């Protein structure tokens, strides 16, 4: 059976399909199959959710490590062959996802993920400057040896647990820091999260201090929510910025 998803535009539908195709790698996390892209609609395989087990979470952790290891040509690039910016946010309120190749994760994160959102939430610009400076100076770059192939919006709602295991949907796929996807899973909680992360770490050991960087990795999505939904997320972003200032 199929599920027809309405996108905001034909280009947004093409973006989602391109991301799903790019994330589909041997040994990696399962990705919802795309049967067709028809104008501004995606025809996807219909998924039947089930309650996940700890074993499912462990398998997903290992598979996600394999997806990340497939890599990207640079930090900040989109799926192979994609030209121009992508999209981020809910389908009914999409924002641009700036895409541009960077050699440095920190500079990319500051310039492409944080700064454009800070241009909207202007009250956070001033407290963000020390954090942006630390990122652009490469202070956190040692925690990431190469660009990972990221889902890019991996909150728990974009993982559908089926009888066959976890399946990824709705990506904002780009090259970035692997800890970003893991931090996104932790942002609103995910089933058996500690088991998931432990199995990921066994397959692809995380750099020292990764737990201390979780809020920094979440900052992009927190700012995105601040732009889309307002006040509570603004204060959460402010707390994160104070922590890394």
C-alpha cells in the first residue's frame, strides 16, 4: 500500500526524495521507499508502526553509524547532485536549509545552521556571538574527523518503528557532525535511547566529551523551533548559548 504525502511545492518534494535516496546505503538505517514523485506529491510506501524493542534500538544504532559513515563530500552539502539550498521545518511552514561546502564543521554550523535563524530571532544575536566565534575558530572541530551523511532532522517523530525495525522519514539531509543526529534523537526523547547510543558507540566510537556537546548539537533545532513556535524555545536557546559562551 502507498501513502501520498503533499509537499509545499514540487521542489520541496524533489528535495525530500533526494534526501531519502542519499540516505539509502548498504548496511545503513532503513529509509522509507519512494515509489514516485508527482508534482508536489510523494508516493511513499505506507508504514505500519509497532512498539520498538531494545533489540530494535540496538540495531538502529549500528545501522545509523553505517549511514553516517557513508559520508559526504564536505560539511554543509546536500544530497549528491542536488543544486541550491534545501528545506527544513514542517511541510506547512518550510524554511530554507542553506547548503554550501565547508572544510570546517564549526564554521559551517555557525554560518549555515545558526546565523540564518539568529537573523530572525534577533534578540538572541548578541548572546550568540561568543558561541559563533568559538565555532568559527574551530574549537569543536576536533570532535569530528570527517563529514557524516546526516538525516539532519532526526527527532524521534522522524523514525518510524515497524516490525522490520526503524525506518527514516522526512530528512533534511546534508553533510555534518554525526553527533547532531544523536542529539536530535535526545531532544524530545526516543525509545531505548541509551541502548541505541551505546550500540552506535560500539560501531563508531564517539569522540571524548560527546555528552558535554549534546546541547550545542541541539542548538540548530532549538533555534529552528524558536523561529517556528516562539517563546519557550527562545529561552531554551538562550540557556544553551550561555552554557557555551
